[in-house]
C-alpha cells in the first residue's frame, strides 16, 4: 500500500517538479537541448521577467478585489440559507435546500451565452464599471462566483448545523433572543470549524478560476492572476520557461493558504458526513 501511494504521489508531483525545473532554465537552453536535458545553467531571469512582463503585483491586487468580497458574501449568504433550512422545520425546507444545491449540477459552460447577454444588458454606475455594464466589471465576476459557490457551501453548512442540538433554539427563545441573535451570536460561533474549512476550499476554487475571468472580463489588465497567464504567450512562439516561472507566482498564495489551514482543509473533505 505504501509503495503504491508513494508512486502515485510521485506521478502527481511530476508536473510540479517539471514546472519548477523549467522555471530556472534559460529559454535558449531549452530550445537547443530539449525539455529533459541536464541543465547547463540555472537562472532567476525567468522569475524577474515574469514579474515585470506579467505585471504580477497588479494581478495579485485584481485577484484580491474579486476573491475577498466573493468569499465573504458566499459564506455569509450560504450560512443564512443553511440556518433557515436546518434549524427550522417548515413545509418546503427540504425541497428548498435540494433546489438550492442542485445548481451545482449545472455545467457552467451551458449558461455562457445567456449569461453573457444578460450581463451586457445590466447597467452599472461609472464608478462601479468603466464600461457602464455588469459585463467586464469586477462585480460581475464576484456575483457569478457567489451564485455558483453558494450551493455547495449551503449543503455543507446545513449538514453541520443539523448536528447542533435543537435545544439551543429553545434556550435562545426562552431568553428572548430574536432570530438574528440566534443566528449570529449562537449558531455562527459554533459553526466556525465548518466556516474555516469552507473558506480554505472556496479560496482555492475562486482563486484558481480561469473560465469566468476570460469570458466576462475583456480587458487583460483587469483580469485576475490565473487568466492573465494567457497574456504571456507570444504571437509566433511561447516562452514556456517564462510561463513556468509565472505559474510558480500563481501557485504561491494557494500553497500558503493550504499549509496554514491544512487541518481545516482535510476536515472539510468529510465535514457534515457524520450525523451521529
């Protein structure tokens, strides 16, 4: 078993090791000797050029402008829906929860055309969008991430909240607590482990988005960091070593988040599966 797992891990590491190796090699050496030849020299020029040509610092900022609001709004709205569906019994709460989470089963590519047309028809004030439309604006990307990620978060949070004893609701009502107080000051503090796990997962998914940023953001300067890698490709040839170095810049934030919150990340894989 350990031999099999070790070999599997090695196979998964090959692309990463190859990208790191290529990022330190000069492009001229790769052209003359091939991708897998023993290196004659190693250099940091690819990282320097990738930082300057890819405008990495600005792309980090663009990504944070999308990621932070999208992550906060997704967890906030999902927790409210999960609270209503799991802590209260009403006629259609299960149906409502199923319909809400079923949106995750819809492939994103199916709604490209209608969504693109809708975004083009929704006006925005100039201070929110240079184009005056939802399409091509940061808010457009934020809204689509919230819409697509809320279903999964609601499903996980509702399962977790169902594990909390119902007596908490009764005790809060006896003390005169309103629904908002029950949600914000009683249930939410107890849901912090689930929120931390989901924050780690959602950070990775939203940060790594390439599809929606390319479809909904026409200006390359305003795109997040993952989709901006396409701008480093030349018209007649592509410097793969430069792109490998830029890919390392892209990977750093997700690696740091995972290393810092890996316990929550692993716990999030089975969160809410055990209902006692």
